[in-house]
C-alpha cells in the first residue's frame, strides 16, 4: 500500500499548525508587552457581552446589509469547516469520506455545508461589489491603501476559492454523487463535467481536495498578518472590554500617588525608599505602545479595519486629520515593529522611535472631541478613545504640550471662572440684549 500521500498530508498538517502556533506565541508575547490591567470583574456581564457582541454580532446588524452578510459569511465559513475533521481523518489514514457511515446525519451535514457554501460565495461577491464597484467611502480612506486594501481583497478571494473548491470537490466525487444525498448544490454542477472520464473526474476531485485543505491551512496562517485576526480575538476582546460608562475618565495611579504625597505633611517629596532608588519613575500617560495596557494592545490586533468608527467620527467628517481606524492600525504597526526588534535582538533595543509623533501626530490626538462615537460603533468593542486620551495625558503632563485652545480655556477658567474670555462681572450681560 502506498503511504506517500498520507505522509505528505501529515507533514502539511504538522507544518501548517506548527507555524500557526508559533505566530500565536508571538502575538501573545506582543500583547503582554502592555501594562497590567485587571479586567476580571463582573464575569457574568463579560460572558454576556461576549455572547451578544462576538458570537451574536449584535452590533454588526446595526447596519443591516453588511451585518446580515457578515453573519452569513462568518457562520457559514465556521460551520463548513467542521468538515475539516473528516478531511484530516481521510488524509492521515487513507480513507474516503470516513464519516459517511453516519447516514442521515452525514446527509444533513453535507447538505447544510453545501447550502452555506453557496450563501457564503454570494455574500462574498456582494462584499467585493460594495468595495470595488459601489466604492463605499469608508473603504477608501487614505489609510486603506497598499496592504490594508489588498488584505481585504485577499480574504474575499480566499473565501471565493475555498467555497468553490468545496463544491467542485463534491460535484466530481463519483462515489459521493452515486450515494445521491447531501448534495443539494453540487448536483447542479455535475452537468459541467459531463463527458469527463472517471479518471479525469478523480483527478479533479483529488486536486480540489488537496487545494481545499492546503487553502485552509494557508488561510489559518495568513490570519496573523491580516485584519481578519479578529476571527480569533473578537471573543477575548469583547470579554475584556471596558464595562464602565462611556466617557468615565479613569484615574492614573501615578497621579493619585503624587497627590497623596503632596497631601501628606510629613512626607519628604525628595526622599525615596531605598528599594526604589534605581527605578524609573512611572510615566504619566503614554508615548509608546509599551505605555498602554495589554487590553489596548489586544484592541489594536482585533481591529477589523471596517471603518465604522471613522465613518461616524465627527472630527473626520469635518475634514480633520483624525481617523480612529488609523489610530488602531498605527498602534498595531508600532507594536509589530517592536516585536520584530525583539525577535532580531533577543530583547528590545531602543530604535529612537515611539508611537507618538513617529506614527500618530499631536494634530490627530487633539482633533478628537472625546464623543465616544468610535467606541459605540465598533462591532467588537474596540476603544480607540482610550489610546487617544492616554497620549493626550502624556503631552499635557509630561511635555506641557497642550493645544493652544486648551491652554486658553484653562487660563480663562483660572482667571474668569469660565471657559470664555471675559470678566465674571460681564457674564450675565447677554440678558440685557
């Protein structure tokens, strides 16, 4: 008996899964570069959040057309890939449709898979038309050029090919078609192959089978480099999302400690405990990704680049430089750069760069109105505003670099008791007009 096919298949599976695990380890390490934050409270609410938002996709359907199509693609693609179990068994042991002994259950499952494959194929084509023919504006912002644009298209093409291969594989499987069940879609493709010899049909079926499993492994490993990493990260991202009311400003522990020090009459502000002499004082706010917490870094990797945040951002809509989607993409790019630095040197070697200024400009940061529209719109509960606010804190508290408008407002409040530039005695003059 020839075991070469089985050996090749086993090696393919081993390499594909091994490379995926290696990338997941890098991903986990990069996320852990962020500061600690405790998001283990209210576990019931967090599980509910994950079930509703990540699994139920409740925020996706706020835009019904895209939402329903996305659900079709997501659910269809996941359920269809249950068949990978049978493919792996067949590939390793040289069997053919080993689970067909399940009879009616197998009939139902394969039939369901074929219907879903067709629906996924149609939905993906509609997505392509929306992006490339209708040219919905949020898909064509300036940050969506080069790889981000191609990445979205690559995934669509991947899904088109994988669904087509699945249907062709079934349509050319003579043994499967002779069973006359579980093929509500592929049976209509059979006439395409009329006139082909049994040997030719077998070759086509085998090629489609091999390309299908190879394509799934390539897709799996492409996820790490793609915005579609959210397929995996949407679940932990929604679980660990901030449950506080939107707009609630968190206190910095470093600031709290400074205030406590100032309010302690017995404290010597110039003295430090012996064990802290060599420690670097904690930074106020964030200037680089390692100043952010690990949930914010996971947010960056989870970003779907759908642009719902940017299309709802009032600053962006009025022509300002800010794009919440670009904030997340730039954070991820910087984090990846630091990760590659660690891979190369064994540890991080200062590259004289940081997230603020080298990736994200102060102009973007100060354009934000803090309205939380981006947070509300995100279908997987990403919080771009938290990153913006942390970088604002750094600019104000570490560099005294608040925007001129903010400095003027604070000066007016200090001198006049109001944000406006007139004397307190004149505050009620409007009633005499």
